[in-house]
């Protein structure tokens, strides 16, 4: 146990120094007491870690730290970075003179996110259809089969319908999570998000009525489309953040069950990794997410 703590401390220092060029930050510190501390790892001293948190600078005793989970900025790490991590861990283990190996997992967040997009495949098909209709409309005006005025009218309607379809994708995803027992830990955030989306949905429906009836001028239509698109983008980002919270919870639970010492996030292609040292937990995370999403 003492050996693994020393390897973990040295590894954290190596990670913070060697990957500084991609702004890697330690975001979540799991204490043996059960407390969870969010912050950035600044220094690694002999007996404690220096962490910058929202409550100021903290000194965490190494003996009281159970594990360190790395957050969003680690996803910029490349395959070469992970290869460097693997080599450094191998070196630390060989120089340790015995003891258990450091167990590291990595999660491809983008890959795990597919569980949620697959759950709303029907709604996504409608949005795809509107994108294709917009492309066909562009071909018509380029070929001279419709006038610029008619193009503008149809274009605004299709843009509004596409935004409506995209909003319904997000709301369908929220509803599925609200109905799933496994997502009760984030129900408050989901319900708040759903409430925030309702005025946007009403605004968009009213805009579509005005566009179809011709009761709105082109310039006003453009301004309102830009406004509702901005509102949708904000809601979509909030939904992504809520989903990432759930993915983090599942990955953390998986790490505890499997006995990982460290879990990092990875987005780019991993060129090489030693499966005995650095383990991809994406599929297992997806499986747990899917089970919890389907548990009604």
C-alpha cells in the first residue's frame, strides 16, 4: 500500500509537469473519509498535495487521499501522451522494488456519449431530414428553379423546423433520463433544464406559425431565428454538462468497483497503450449507462 501511494504521488507530479502544454488539471480528489474536493493540483510535496480550489489553497495529506480523478482538460491528451504515461508508470513500478501495480483507466467521453444519442434515434432522424431538405432547397435556387424571394421564405421555415427538431432531441433525451431510476441523482438538474426549455419551445412554435402565415418580415424572422438558435445552443450545452456529470458518476463508481487508482479522460486516438497498465473503461461505462438509462 505504501508503495502504491508513492507511485501515485510521483505519477501525479509527472502528469502535471509533462502534460502542462495541454493544460491538464486534476479536478476531483476523492478522500478516504468520503469527501470529494474539486480543484487543481499545483504542487506535490513529500507528505501532502497542494490544491487550488474554490475555497482557496488547500493542503491535502497524501495518506488521506484515496484517488485522483482528472477532469475535462485531460481530454486533450494525445496517444503519444498516453504512451509517455505508460512508459513512466513502467519505470516507476520497476524502481519501486515490489508492491502492486498502479491501475489506471481512461474514458473516451465522446464514445460514451453515444449511449444518449442512440436513445433518441427517431428524433435525430427528423433533424437529419430537415438538413437534407435545406441542401435540396439550396440546389433549387442555384439551378434557378425558384426565385430568391421564395428561397428566403422556405429557408426560414426549414431553419425554424430544424431548430424545433434539434430542441425536441434534447427534450426527448431529458425525458428519458427523468424516467430512468438510475438517473435520480441528477433529476433536479434535468427538471430545471426542462423548465428552461419550455419558453424556447413556445417561442419557436409561435415563430413557425408566423413564418408559415407570412405574418413576419424577413429581417425580423432572421433576428428571431438567431435569437432562438442562441437560446438552443445554451440549453444544449447545459444538457451536455449534466450528462457529463452522470458519466463522471458512473466512471467513478466503476473505478471503485474495479480498484482503479486513477481515471483520466481521453478524446483523441490512442496510438498505443499497454492494456495491463492503462485500461480503456469506455465500453464498461457505456454498459452501465445503458443499463441505468433503461431502468424505468
